[in-house]
C-alpha cells in the first residue's frame, strides 16, 4: 500500500483508534450507553443527545481491512446463513455471532444500548433484529419510504429547496420518526433534547461540508490530483462519523488547508499522473492497494470517490428554522441519491465532467444487491457521455471472491484498450 | 409460459380454464381490454385489488415466470430478481401497453427498484410509451405513523383509480368489491381444507395452479371456476408425506410438480402465493377503505412486515398443526432476504421434531430440476424411513 502523504490522514487514523478504545473503556468500565447505527441514520441526533455511535459500515470496513471478513463470513455460512446474503451490512453482525476472542478487531464491539437502522433493503430489519437479539438490546427501525418525484439535477435542490426535493409528506413521516427516536434517546440518557443545540450542530455540519466542498473543488481543478482517494476517504469519513463536533470541524479545516498547501506548492499525489480515474461505489475495503496499482506503469490515478463529493452536495441544509425537519429531509432520501436512477447516474456524470475524468471504474457488488442494482444505469449514462466505464464485479468487504490478478488484467485491458 | 406438465387432473373443464389462466397470465385481461375494460397491472400481494375492482377495472398481477431478458439486461443487472427483469423486458417491448396503469407497492426493495427502473427506461428513451406507473407507498412497520402514512397514500391511490376507471371508488363500490374478494378468500380456504384432508387431497401441483390463477382472473370469474372445481372434486389424489414449503415466493408450480413426482405432497406454503392467499376475510362493516388498507398493511405475508415476530407467526403455528411431516426450505439464488430467517426457522422445525431439506436450485429452470428431483427423492426416502421407525416405535409402545 502507498505511503500516506498527508499528516491529516495519520491524525484521522489515530483519532478513530483512540476514540474506539475510549468507547470500549467507557462502556465496559463506566457502563455508559452507546449505539450501533447504519450510515444513513441521523447521527446528528445521537451526537446532540450525547450517545456515541459505531457506524455499521465503518465497522465492516475495519473488519475487512484487517482481513478478517473471510473468517467471519465462512463462520456465518456454517451457522446456516447462505452465501448469497448481503455481506456489507451483515459483517458487523457476524463479528457478534462469531467470537474470534483476542483476534477480534480492536477488541470487538461491546454491548450497545440500542441499534438503529433505516429499513432500506429488506434484509436490514432481519440483520438488525438478529443483532439486537444477540446483544439483548433494543432495535429502533426507521422507515424508508420511496420517492415518486425524482426530479432532475437533485443537487440543485438539496441545499435550499430540500423540502421540495424530499416531498413534504415523506418529511412529515420522518420528522415523526425522529421525534420517537429522540424520546428513546432521552430515556436512555436522562438528557432532555435541545432543539437549539441541534440547530447549532447542523450549522457546524454545514460548515464542515463547506470545507469539504473547497477541498473537492481544489482536487477537481488542480493540474494534478493532490491527494489520493484512499486518503480522501480516510479523512472525510473520520470527520463524517463525528460530524458537527469540534474535532470534526477542525479536521475538515485542516484537511482543506493541507490540500491547499499542496496545490499551492504544485505537489501531486502521483507526479506521473496521465489519466484521471473515478471509483464509483463503496470503497474496496479489503484491498485499498488496488487504487494505486496503476500509477507507476500508466500514470492512472484514482482521483474521485463519492465520499468527498457527496458531503457538500447532500449533507448541507441551509434554512435551519426547523432543524428537525431539515435533518429529516436529509435522512429520508440518503440512499436514493447514491444508488437510484435518475439521481445517481445524473450526479456521477456531473462529477465526472467536473473532475476531468478519463475513465470510470464502477463497483458491482453482487453480494450486496441493493447497492449493486442501478449500476448499469450509471454505466450507460457515463458511456453515453463518452466516458469509458469498466464494471468490476467484487464485494466491498468480502475478499473471498476477489481475484486480484483478474481484476488487474481487466484494468490493464481497460486502460490500454480504451483510455490510452 | 412454457409448461409441459401433465394437468394432474381428470380433465375437469374448470381446471382447464384455471390452468390456462395460470399458463397464459395476460390472456383473459387482454380479452377484457378488447371489450373496453381498463386493465390495471400490479406486482406483489399488497396492492388492494378491491380498489381496482371498485373502480370498474380488471386487476392483473404481473408475475412472469420465464422468457427472454435480452433487452432488459442492458439496463437491469442479471442478478436482479427474475420477475423484475422479465417485467422490464415486457414493458420495453410494449407487451404491457394494454394496461392503463401499473401499481408498484413499496413492499419489497426489489419492487421499489422495479419502479425506479421502469421510470428510468422511459426517461432515457429506452422505452417509448407504456402505461403510467405509480408507486404505492404502503409501509409495513407496525406503528401509528406508518399506518397513517399508508392510509393517506391509499386514499391517493383511490383518487388515481377513480380517474382512470369506469366508476368512482366509494364506500358502496368498495363494499361490493369486498363481497367478491372475500368470496375468493373463502373458496381458497376451502381449497386449503381439501389439501389438508386425509381423504382425497388434490396433488400439490393442481392445488397450487388453481391458487396462483386467482391473480390473473377477475374475482367473480375466478370464484365461479374455483367453486366448480371444488364442487366436482375431480382431481387426482395427492399422495405421500405431507410437506410445508417455506422461503421464496412461488409464483409457479414447478416445485410442487417436482415434489409430486418424487412421491411427496405439498399441502401448504408460506408466502404470498398458495395457502396464505386464504387470508382472513376483510370485515365489510365500518369504513371499508380502512379495513381494506389494514388487511394489506398488516394481514398478508410481506418481507417488510415488522416486527418480524408477526411475519413468523403463521409458520410457527402451522408447524405445530397435525398433518405436517416435513419442511422444504426453498431459497434459490439470488435470494438475499429469506435466507436470513433460515437458521431460526430450521431450529423451529427441529424443535417440533420434524425434518427439513434446503433447496437452493431454481426449479423454474429445466436444467436445475434433475438435481432438485434427486434431492427430493433422497429426502422423501429418509422421511419415509423415519416415519416407519416412528410407527414401529409407537406400535411397540402400545
């Protein structure tokens, strides 16, 4: 794997490890409550109520990066969970059902006070019910109503016209669900919910995403990419999981400043950059080295992943007179814009243009069908714009089906056949 | 739909008509369209057909089993559920143009993706024309906000159907529709009694064919045919160990036929086709729309019904009834939903002293049937041996 080039990246990695160790200590020694929640749930409410959270997808990425997914998933198969079941959302469950003792990543997850998920895919209510049962903890389910509106160019509506984008009746439902979640968090902590504190937090989230927007613009417009996507992801997501906190705000600003410095000094992540690549889909958590494997030979640099670009376009909500409603509008449409047509294809094409992309590598994880469905619409939209696109069938966390030689051959053929 | 199976029946005219509707699922609706009737297509089992009937329209469930997906494969991933791929193919080919509307419920993620896909192929110009498509936002979490949300969306659907149908949807037309659909449920309950009877149960194949056909005929026409068939009792008698099927929806009868051939008898299935179509009657008094909504919101099997204990209840209760000798878990690729329930359901089966077999091949494909036949034969032989041992133990004890 390539050496980390940004001081921020080391800081982000250190923060996550320190934070998790503190969480375990607080839970085990002080008996404090924490929650396991999905990435698309309102972390902001937990933050305001003082309940630390472990994000399921982040934990899955940690397990995968530690090369433990194969062992956990093989054990799940032995327990009777067949191999076509979704892996990204269930790897955390596996880490609870299967006891690897001292080999558990970072000591393993302590018992949470509650779990929370939006019922997006049909498997989510099953995975989280099983997980809650295994822990003997409460599971709070949030609905995931579908959109009938599906307007063009959603990113032009999301910051100011979010009520219109999210459909008022869906926002009404989500507000009611958030109120119920607040009641549960109040019972759990004994703290009273403070709407003013939520507004202040969302304002800081907006500010944090504005820093990311500046970073995103610099990466897109600099002559050569100043920061690899693996480091973009590490920095952005560490801040997103703690979004709105003082640390997250400072980290986002430092990240922006460090990129600014590199751009000003003409520092490129890969001085040999000749081709700009876009990675569409979740991170390839079990093999981050893949992202840099084509730099030396071809000057092919992955410059874009959704994690940085998505922050400003989706998290920012201006007009916080009713902060709960603004938060609800963000929550209710989260997955739609990332995966579903027409939102995802339009947005990816817009981003490809802005980032001067030469070629796109599009992850198609068969082991996580809901994430994978819609990828052909994205591929078709990119190709229609004249942007060559390579579909890679692989799972983001399950290394068992990953054939590195075959994937590299496909990339070589793609670069030599369509990009050079 | 290609289906060269024997009719498993002694030539009853009613069965032939039901079998024809089962095989050629759009034929009766197309005839009705030629007579000027509006046809409303829908997917899944949570769209209130009573609303469609009350609007004077023909309700037609879209549930293709086989066919080409060559065009759809350019837009829909090949690992998507086959029924959604087939529906997109038909939509793009103009084969659904005889429909006035397609209603897609938010009752599975697969159907939600189908809704988005149909919209998108239209938007990008890959399909020209085609019927209007509407997302019916029925949610299934059992809490007040979800119930109120779903009821409001159901009222929206009433407005939509009233605009395209021959009649306004009101309490009276809904009550009339309920008479017909409740009669269907009652007849399906009688069918289910026949399947569980010790005397002359119909073969699993015949029973499932006539149950599935309910979704492709107008309720009153279907009721007449099913009543005749039940009255005639002309079916070939099913034999062998009595099996309960759990797992993926069975919109076809290939598994039942394989079980018949292997010497077993499927007498019930969990899911939205078959035994559970004989759901409780919908109360006709009070507010019919609210009663109809409640039925589809909480009373029918649905993978998004939550909490999950509600969804599991029917299976747990059925396991404890007399007359079930074993369980077939049917979880063919690309299932990524029902498999999550398998370990707990397997434990429930074993807890009541029954055995099970897990099938992961898709019997809709002819090339996968020999392996399934081999597995079923072995399972039924083991079941038969086990029953003989148990019978001898009982004899010894007595």
